[in-house]
C-alpha cells in the first residue's frame, strides 16, 4: 500500500484513506432504483416524524428527536449513494476521481 506524505507534521495518508475521502466528498449521481428508494425512505421518515410530533410535547427533547431522525435519514441516503455503483452506465463521480488521480500521477512524473 503506497503512503502519501502530507505537508503537516509527517502524517501519512494511505491510498485506501484517499479513496475513502474521495468517496465521502464526491457527488454521487443517483441511478436505477436509487431515486425510488430515496423517496420511499423519506416518506417513511416523514411518517415517523409526524408521529413523534403528535405523541410528545413540544420541548428540547422533541427537537433533538427530530434532528436525530433527520440525521438518520441523511445517513441512510448516504449509504445508498456512497456504496452502490451503476452497472449500466459509468458513474460520474467515479470518472471524476479517476481523472483527478491521473492528473496527480502526471504531476509526480
């Protein structure tokens, strides 16, 4: 595994670390059934959010419960976006990362 030296205090970043960061901070265009699943998940989260608001008093805890529910929805959507790749067409985000890596490799030579 190739180590990449960073310009701070000698910390290193592995190729695996770099791939993980690229995956986290790159746009992932939806494909195939993803849009349907995003919509289905959002509808279920909305249903639960309404149930929470109708079942508990307005208070800080309600706000925290809704915030965490929203956060859970975001993470569920991120799981779909970041960990599934299109089999029918080239994923734009993957192509962009590969282009970036190619330019970085050219600079190193």
